[in-house]
């Protein structure tokens, strides 16, 4: 399963860390993320306020 995590704070870092350990995870993406999240996820440049762009990214990365 591919997952897109939106956010860049401490809570998102904790979610990224725990999600990255899941055996069900294929790929973890994060936008905008931070350097700590970048250790366990691929950081992508998305405007998280632009919902159509976020939806298009999700459709592309199913």
C-alpha cells in the first residue's frame, strides 16, 4: 500500500516513523515533510492547500 502523509510537525513525524515499520507499506510519501520525516519517507513538493494537485498525486501513485 502507498501512503501520502500531509504535514511537517512532530505528530506527522511520529506517524511517519510508525507507518514506515508496517509490513503492508509499499511506499511512504510526505508533503511537505521535514528532514526527520525524510529519513523514512520520500518527500514530495506539493501545495497541500491545492486539493486537486494532492488528489492527482494520489491517483498517480495508487
